[in-house]
C-alpha cells in the first residue's frame, strides 16, 4: 500500500489540461469568496480561501515539467495537507465554516 501511495503522489505531473482545471477551480473559489465579501457575509467565507490555496497548489503541481516528479509530489502533499486542515477545522471548529 505505501508504494502505491508514493507512486500516485510522486508520479509525473498530469499536464496542462489538469492544471487548467485546478486553476479554474481555484478562480471559482476565489470568485465565491469575493462575492461573499461584497455581499457582507464575510464571517462564514474564510474557508473559501483555504480551498483557493489547496486547489492552486494542486494546479502548480500539475503544471510543472514532467521531469519534476519530486517537486510535484511536494506540492501535492502540501495541497492535501491544506485541505486536511480544512477538514479538521470543520470537525473541531464548525463555526469556522458555518459562521
């Protein structure tokens, strides 16, 4: 099992199509955050910034050249860690997400 995880995390970057999808998701989350700030419901929208960071890190990992497996893996691990922190915050401090 650990070899499978390391093969997936430290595999070659997927390329532009996956990176564009990750960056588009990041821009969508950023747009949602900006919209919630302008409407005035900013108290419950901080989690969107964490989603922006997580998806942007994943996009960076997939946009690297094919020979940068280790760097892409580190960016993927950072993205997973950021999103796991959001998951932990939703369990231990639900007011961070609900507002």
